[in-house]
């Protein structure tokens, strides 16, 4: 099913976060992401994700930011774990995938 969804996304040009949301939630807790963000935002870890002038404005930028944090902070996450964190952050805060997914009522079916 996941492979079918990935093919659909490639054909339709839809970008979706491909990781496991629950695993991403666990990794965010395990890697203490909120602690780091809280230190940068004077105690409000969620402010990084919710501020109006945020740097992350697309799914591609979210993926790049998670990869940067992983690399710079030596979090030692594998690429699939980065995908899990991206999926969690996208679902919880950003909602890029929800905006990119076509609604059923706007399908591209043709009648002959």
C-alpha cells in the first residue's frame, strides 16, 4: 500500500511525508528535540514550529531542517528515522502533506 501511495504521489506531483508518525513522536522525545528548542525560544519549545516567521515553509525545507539538526547535533539518526521525525512534525504542526493531497471531489477522472 505504501508503494502504491508513493507511485501515486510521484505521478501526481504530490509531496507527502513518508515516515511513521508514531516512531517520529518517539524519536522527538528520545532525542530531546523539545529541550533544545525550549532553550532557543525561552521555554516554549513549540514556538519553533508555530511562529509566523518560521524558516520551514515547505515539506522539502522541513526534511532539510531535520537532516541539519541530525547532522549538527550528532543525533545519529538514520535517514528513515529522519523521515519518521518529518512525518510526525508535518502531521503535528506543519500540515504540508494535508495541503498537498488532492481532495476526492477534485479528481482528474475523464468521461468518454
